[in-house]
C-alpha cells in the first residue's frame, strides 16, 4: 500500500499519529533517522495501536528495539518476526560457508562441532544483524546496523533485555530449536545485576562489552543428524547475507563437479580434511594475570574459606594473554582462521564464533550446556571432573574412565553443583517439576572425558526466559557453592574481571503462542578465546575444595592453557 500522510488534524483534537505500518511504508522514501523519529511519535502516543488498525505490523528492527526502551514497552507489543522455514541443499563445506559469512558484519556460528551425537545435532549460521543490544558499564545501548547508538538506558541490562523481548513476537511455530532472535553473549561481569551482593575485581582490561546480543531476522539452521539445511526467517539484512553465501557455495559445488573432484572426503558434518586455518600470526609473547605464587596463594586462601565454613567449593581461574604480531590487514580477518583451528583441535557440542565488531571476536569450544529452554521445559547440564582421552589407546582410555568414575573428589563436586542448580531452577520452575534425570554420566569428547549431570524442570506459569536467566546466571559450575559467597571470594582472589569467560554464549528467542516463556540455548563459556586487536585472551580454572592440592591445581591450569595454545599454534 502506498505511503499516506496522516489526515489533517481538526482544531479541537491532537494530530492522529502515524501507525507502525505507515512507518514501514516510509522505508523506501525516507532516511532511517526520520523513520525512528516517527516511530517514536507513534509508540508514545496513547492511541498508537488503535490508530494502526493492526497490532501485528512489522517495523524496521532498529526502530522496533528503540521503542522497547520507552517506559511503556506494551505500546509496541505484538511486533512480529517471521518464522518461515525454507529447506535448502546441504552445504558440503560448512567451513567454507562460514568463511564466506565471516566477511560480513556480525557473523555468528553456533557450532555443534563434536561430542556426543545427541548433543551435537544442530548448528546455526548468520550475519548482518539488524541491530544489537550492547551492555557497557553503567548503561545498555541499542546500536543500529550502521553503528549509530539509537538509545541508551541506565536500567538493569536484564530488564532492558526483557523489554526488547516483549516487543518481539515469533509469527507462527517451527519444530526447529533455532530461528530468528537474539544471538550473542552475556558476560560473567553481569553477575552484580543478578545478585546485588555479588562482587567483581576492580580491573576490567579485556575490551569487550558486558553484553552483546544481535537481532538476526534470518538464520541458517543445520541438522547434522539428518543432513538437513533450513533458512529460517523472512527478512532483514541477514537474509541477504545467507542467500549470497548459499549461492556462492552452490557455485563452488558446481565447479567441483565440473572438475570431477570427488566429494568422498567430506564427512557427515561437511568438514573437509584440508587445514585451512594456518597460524593467525607470529606470537610476540605470552603473559598471565597471576604469577605461580599468586595462584597458589589464592588456592590456599580458598581452602581457608572452605575450612571456615564460608563455602564448600569455589572456581578459581587465571588468564593468559597472547600478544600477536600486527596483522597486515584488519585484525578481525585473522579470527575466522583461528576459530577453524580451534574447532578442529577441540570440537565441542556448544562451540561458537561471534564477531562483535571493532576487530573483536569470541571463539568458544565449550562442551557445557548452561540452559536449554524449549516449550517450557528447561535443561541444564553441569560438568565437574575431567580426565584425558587418547585416540586409539583403548587401555589408557579405560584406565582414565575408571579413575574418573572412582574419584570421590569429582563426585562430591558434582553433587554440590547439582544441588545448587536444582535450587536455582526451583526459583522459576513449577513446584515438584525439578528433577535430576541423570545424576552422573561419563561422556567422551575429542580429547577428554567429563562427568556430567542433567537437571530438568518445567517453567512456572508467568515466568519467562529473563526470569530464568536472573535465577540461574552465572552458572553454578563456574562459581561455587554457595554461589553468592563464592562470587565474592572470586572477586577477592582473581585480579581482573573475567569478561565473557564463564558467562554464556548462544541464542535467546522471544515469546510465541506455543512458547509463552520464550526460549534459549546457552553454553557455559569455558575453553573460550577472547580476541581483540592484536591479542588473544585464554582463561583457565578449576574447582577448589577442602582437600585441593596447591601444586596440583596450579599444574592443572598450566596444562589446560599449554594444550590449548599448542593446538592453536599460539605457543611462544
């Protein structure tokens, strides 16, 4: 319908505001700034919705999110994200598809690269978010696709997130666990916004926001189990990015067939054996935010707190920073190569790559599920206990499994964290619905065995995904028990803030008719690299309990860091 101007106002009544549909029609003829201004007029007007004639009008995503920061988010409720599903041909080279998308702004890949088959079924790729919700110290910003800060709010970032989600609705239902919505991360440093008594170290030296969630209106969902590929959504710049990447993949596939190149070397996940990820740059040096003595003293102090009855266990970590030689081009261009090396060295079911702009990226190979909320059912899978695994060495692997199964320390740690997670879920779950469906299982990953528990519950009516996050964040397995006191001790013993490490990376979706609570799939951001400028930050830690050995705990973190650096070609 052509754009129409509002009728001329009568002398005795205020102007009739332009409705959201009118604003949408202006997209092709006026600048985004004008559109935002007119949308604000509509959103604030008391008769904005009735004037529209339809509460399901779709507006430009940045305008929509800006309206979410108005004091009355209900004024824009009911806006719709399309959820149409379009099957497409399975991409033979998923890494190649990722590389194509990585040249786009805001590339994201939730990557089920390995691990138990039941966990590693789904992956998602997208790029070009319509807008982003960015949390910085003291304020939460809504940033448009062109980088302009549309709005800034001093409110609690979780409440701003709630406002944004309440302004969005999924149109229709899909059987797929992923679709249009918010993709990004919540850093550990958001903890004081959840628990008022939580504390953080004073020094924040990793230049990443506290929160980054991009709005992607179209995503590519991959079903590894059935080799199915689906474009989900119906608009936004992300659709153009995905269509272009798929077209390029089809052209490469046709060229390969023409050259009679065999595709027999492509595995079930679309991975080719060629090592495309060369070392990203020469390493200038590696430093750590804690000396060996400082870390051992931290372990000793944690044991004193445990002996005094303050806590039962605490997760203590230290961070390595790898300084790289300056890149010949943009620094961000090296991070996709580094992520390919990471996923090959340590494939994991909840791995992720996330470009957050300005040469910064999050590269995660996490095996741990923090939260999976679908259809009102919520699952968390805390990990405690690790032993090495060697490919092809059955005798060694048998010994390691038996040692892990018999470990009283690892069993006790897992029991404590399971109890904490049950309590956290109980805050938002229906009475009697929280159950430990798997008390302790040993699972094999690329290079390690883990002991894992599974805790489930049903969301109580009236509780939503933000309530769930506020009840459970950050995860108990990477804080300690009791959680709040453990976080206070972490702030005392660790010299710098954790940033994204031990936060959560993944997907948050708004409510729909079939999912009134909304949904999410989020990992625990362990085995995660934070890349910015010419540096990569790698943080490693472990659980400290009453009988922890100072030297053993120090050696465990050293071994973890050394193995990760070597696998990525970042050893000095």
